[in-house]
């Protein structure tokens, strides 16, 4: 005799785990956002304090480094939700951190509509990494090539080993023109793709 229980709901197949930005990812974001202990007026006319926090920033606001970290954690909530929602397949921690840094930089909606995310979801990892290079940094255009190059290196990093911010900062700086030259050289001699 067998007992059968109907719980009134089906058990779904494996669900994708919810990820968070790692400590290394937070350090990368902090390195590019920079700490502003006193609020400053950004180019867009909005106040910024801490590590790029705008929501409650106002003239005269001051924060400690610990408070700035807490504000960054708060600001990362919608970013983490967007990356978890936007990525449709498997993602390792390095890739998640790179995508989160990119989303912090360009904004959640541009991230969700980006060619970077589309190519990542299509399984075109090299193309997704290369697509990062075409995105300017809204807050500081001169910092964009360095940030995008670090994010590109992190997106392509070996997931079985840790990566430091210092290592990412040593990644070759890529501009769209430099990337086109590298891709042309690889097309001419595929042995250079290593």
C-alpha cells in the first residue's frame, strides 16, 4: 500500500540561486567610485556623498568611511536585484561582480537594456566582455577606459581563483579603437587569442 499526499503545489525544478556582490566586487566598485566624505556637486547638478551615493546626499552632508560603506550596501540592493533578474543562465562570482560594477556605473535600466547583458545571456562571453569597452562612464568619461577594462578582465577571469583589485587595475586599458585593433590581429592570426 502506498500513501500519496497532494500538497496543492508543484515543486519547481532547480531554481537559480540569488547572488550578492562579493567583498572583492565591492572593493572594485569603491575603487572607481571614490570616497567623498563631504557631499560634492556632480556634473549633473546632483549632490554625491560616500561611494557615489545620491539618494539622500545634500549640500553639507558628511559621512564616515563606515557610513559610506553602509550607503553603498544600500545602493547595491537594486543593482543586485537587477543583475539577478537580468542574467538568465549560469553566472560565476567574478562575472556577477563585473556586471554589478557595470550596472552601478551606467544605471540599472541601461544595464538591463545593454548589449553586454544581451550577449552574456546569449552565451557570447567574449563578445559581452568586449561590449563593455564601448560604454562610457557617465560620471567621469576619463575614468571609463580604466573601469571598463577592469570589468572586462573580471568578467573573463578564471572563476577558480581569487582576483584582486590591484590585479584588475593592471589589466590593459582598452578603448574601442584598441579593442578593434586587437580583434583584427586575432582574426588575422587566431593563435594570438590566448
